């Protein structure tokens, strides 16, 4: 788990375009003595940029266990006095003061898909001074109908009726219910100009669950395989990052929303689309519908979704369900009950390990869980 987290962050820390843009934008926005909040601090890198820019206090919030390494890196860089790591999801954090700047980098491959809208809306309302600054300040999303033969082939090639003499075609409809990502060297052929489906200002109210509509008139005839989604995020005036054509390449990749079946389009065909984000816990799933009209008549409809309701989630939606604690709930209950001000962290960790021996083979892991659940609420 830790290794995959470290790999994920290594990938992002290797993205120089991203880091240079953030560092320059933070230098411009953060003033001497500012109070800053960093949502999703990861390794703490943006929080440290904020201190370099003059921040006197940074609340660096990170929900994953990487918070431990972030604290170590901050100590190594002699910034522990200015930066306070909070190991919690941002919407569960209460801060003692309001901030001049809220920094975040919780941008997914299609901008909003790390549930950014919800978390930034919450952060702006609860953490930011009235005249404070959000960085990034804006997000734009674009859609374009395309031919994407290489992408379709890469994702769907085994699911045919003759793969090494075996019929695997029954899996094809399932495989299509997935937002895909273009690979670095993969090219798609636009059939119409880019259409902007969202222009969000993070100082304004941002709807947490969003429905994005748009339409495009076909200018170049060709096989229509799906929609490509790009984003552009403005950090501050003049600093824009993203996955859109013509922008400096970053670690974010364009998204591809396939059609149920490909079809040939001609000039002036009208492609109408609706994309919806569906939030489930901390994840965001996409649902996308495509309608094609020719000469005012409906020609084609495609309706795909990557949202899968599991049995437990269906039960949670019913008022008549009698809930029981899952593993995580039982652990949290135990840790909270034991946190009565009379037991040490290691003592609570030992009880946690004794109660759930299969889940806690090492005391370090139990200790890590205790500190995660307790956050900053400790009597010293
Ligand atoms: C894309 S990484 C960016 C990390 C770091 N800020 C950087 O720029 O290298 C996003 C990080 O935010 C964390 N994260 C996402 N949403 C969060 C939230 N609402 N509260 C706390 N952490 C969050 C993730 O665990 C992840 O470590």
C-alpha cells in the first residue's frame, strides 16, 4: 500500500511542468505572513513551496497514510514550525483560524474526478477568509467527438468473437462501460471543434454533483468512436495546467468516453452529449449519453456508465435497513472508546492488535491506524 502510494507520488513529483507552474503561482499569490491551507498535501511539496513564498502557517491536510512521510520530509526541510500536517479528509477537519490562501492539487485526469468540486466548495466555505484566494482559481472542461481507432483497439481488441479462435465478445459491453485514458503517444482524429462543457470559478459556488451538457456539429466526416475530454486549470492569472491540445505535456492524460458502437458520421451531423459525475464515497464515476441527429432526425443513441451499485450500497439506500458496523467501523469504535485520556497511543494500539490480530500483524500498523483515527485530538 505504502509502496504504491510512493510510486504514485513519485510519478507526480517527476512532472516538472506541473511543479514549476505550481511553484511560480504560489510565489505570486502567497504573501509574507499568510495563513495557507493545502488540501491533499501528499508529500507536503506545495505546503513547502508556500513556506518558501513567505507563509507563516500552513495547515497541510492529507487523508492517506503518506501524511507520516510528509511530516518527516517537512522536519528534514526545517519547516515543522510553520507546517502542521493533519492526517484526515479535508471535509472532516476543523481549523482554528481562517486562511488567506487555499492551495490544492486534487485534479483528476478529467479535472473534477477526484471529487474536487465537493472538497473545494467545502474548503472555500469553511477555511477561507472572505477576501481569500483559491489556487487553482478556475477549471474548464472540454469535449470533442473523435475517431480513435488505436484507443478502441487497445482497450477492446480481446473482446471479439474470434480471439485465438475463442468467442470473448460477451465481455465487450462491460469493457465499454469505462472512462478510458489516452496513452502518451496515442492520437485521436477530431471530427468537430472542442466544446467547453464547464467553466468553474472556485470562488463561486461549485455544484458537487455535476451534469455537463453540450453539442457539436460534425465538420470532418469519419468514424465516430467516442468523446475525448480535456481540462485546463488556471492556478492564478497566466498559469494554466491541463491535458488540452497544445498545452505543455503533464502527467494528466486526456479521457476517452467510448460510444456503445462506432458509426460513420457526415458533415453537419449533430452530436449531443450529457456527462454526469456520480459520487460514491471518495470516488467519482462517470455516466455519459450520446445522441446523434442527422437532418433533424434521431440517428443513434449510446448510454454508458461506470457506476456499479454493490449490494451493500443498495441496502444503505433503504430506510428499513438495520445497519451493522463493518471492520473499519468496529476499529474506529474501539479506538474512540479507548481514547479516554487515560491510555497511551501504544496501549490503544496493543488493544487494537489483540482485538483484530488478523488485521494487525505488526504493532506499527496498529499504531498508524490509531493515529489516523485520532487525527490531532490528543492530550499530551
Ligand atoms: C494529486 S495528489 C497531490 C499531492 C501534492 N499536493 C502534490 O502536488 O504533489 C493528491 C493528494 O491529495 C490527497 N487527497 C485527495 N483529496 C483529499 C481530501 N479531500 N482531503 C485530504 N487529502 C486528500 C490524496 O491522498 C493525494 O495524496
